[in-house]
């Protein structure tokens, strides 16, 4: 699974539903993405993909906060959704 595929999934599963609901913020948890994609030992790839500036630029979101260690299932990103 490539970083682009991980980012596309995070957008489809989290960002776009929030945008359709008219929400202004969305949270994404690394462990949820990892589990949903049925990945094994790929937490660094998930974290790197969503940490990348490309995610924000491509899917029109702005990082509001990031909590948790560098690469862990507990990493949580909070993004502001741009219209």
C-alpha cells in the first residue's frame, strides 16, 4: 500500500464524510486507518502519509493539532476542513 493510497483512504473515509455533513473539523486516528486498511506493521507508513504536507494540500485541510508519539496507533490528527 502506497502513501498516496493511504491518504486517499483517509480522505474518503474521514474528510469527505465530514465535509458532506458540513463539519468544519475532522479527527483521524492512525490506528483506525491501519485497522480499516487491514495493514500489518505499517504504522510508520500511515503516520508518514498523513503527516505529509501533501495530505493537507491535496484534500484541502489544515492541521489544527497532532497528538501522540511520532509513529503509533494512538496518533490523532485534527484538521480544519477548507471549503
